[in-house]
C-alpha cells in the first residue's frame, strides 16, 4: 500500500498491488501516471481510532493496511495487520 498525497500532505488516493493488477488487466501501461491506476479517494484511519477498531475495519473491508491521518486530514503514518498482531491486539 502506498499513500498518494497532494502538496499539503493530504490523502489523494491509495495505490496497492491490487490496483496495479487491475490496471494491467484493463490494458494499463506501466509508463502511465500512478493517479491513473490508484484508488481515489483513498481510505484512511484516524489517529484517534483504536487498534481493535482498525483490525475490525481491515477484516470488514478485506484490506491489510491503511494510512493514518491527523484531524486535518494530513498523513501522519500507516498501520497494517502485522503491526496490530505484533502489539498483541
């Protein structure tokens, strides 16, 4: 998972290996801009959400990672299922 940001560090989209596979299956060119293949708007978790909430969201959405955003929408980090498991949640 790669978060794509605007100039002000706000989330513009997400680019995953799944996005790349779908892009290629549609005939997408590897020389294209990332914005052509990314998921936009991207999904993110709030910095105030608990790890248990993140884990439930990951299971519900069938994803394994997400960027974490501040209260003004700027990316401040990322979390994945490995992080949650490693923390013992």
